[in-house]
């Protein structure tokens, strides 16, 4: 008959009063192994001095580890949605604006609903070189007639997207997807779950791409 060897066990982290030096025990609740290493209780296989985190965020960029194990790198404002109400047909009313240092290119999915019941959807693609804005409107579809025209301009460090409504009384909803203006990279060369540095700076980087060497 095989001999069954059972380690000392409990439902909490053991202390030095529970274990002699060199003795091993199991915390059955946390499912972790511990050893008394010359008067210090240490987790076997654990990352000493580390904290378990599932996200890193420095206010400009964030990295999130999803429950499915997928790492997501985003910048603040990368995806943004809003709604504007226009009560006049005045030309060049502001739809949205952003700083040139934040984004190099943006894409808008726009949908307008007029008080008369008409609807109009379109896609606006925009990029800039810090002095000039370049735009392209595509995928336009509307129920009866066009409800708006779009344009973009740049003044100083601000890019502004403007709209000219075709009728008074209109709501425009849009989603903006932004491409960050500067190059971004981050190399995952260790387990994010046991990272002891949750304030790693993600701004001072120089190459495009995310190297996931986990």
C-alpha cells in the first residue's frame, strides 16, 4: 500500500509559531505553499515584495488585463462619444475639437436626426500635420435629403470639426476614434499580475508597437 504523506495545513497564512524552521505548510483557502525560512515565513513560488494588479495607469495611457487574459493598451480619449443639439442653421458650428498634440488622426461615425423626422449618417476621416487639416467624408446615407455638411480647421494647437445643419432643430450623435499623435510602445517582459511597479511611465517611449513577451 502506498504511503500518504500530508503536509501541515490550515485555512490562513501560517506564522513562525506554527512552523519550525524549514517546515512547509499549506494554506488550503488561498491554495498556497509556505515555508519557515530561518524565522521568516515565505510563500513558495510567490513573488516576494510584489503586489497583484490587473491594470497600470499613469493618467495618459492605461494597460488593463482582462479576465480573458487579453492585455489592452489605451490612451485617454481614444474612443469618445458625444451628442450635440443644433437649433439654427448657422454655418460652421462646432461639433468637436481636440489638441494637435493629443491626436494625429481621427475617425468619426456621425448620425443626425432632424425634428422633421429625417436621418443622416456619415463617416468623417481627418488627419493633420500641425498646420493643415485634411478631411474626407464617406459612407453617407440619408432618408430624404442631406441634413448637414462637415469641415475641419486648425487654429494654433486646436483642431475643430464644424457642422452646418440643413435645418433648425437637429441632434447629432457621434463616436470619435482617435489615433494618438506620438509613438507608443510598451514591452511586457514580466507577469502583469505580479508587477510591483504599477506607476511605470508609458509616455517616454520611442517606437510604435506593443511587444507582449509574456
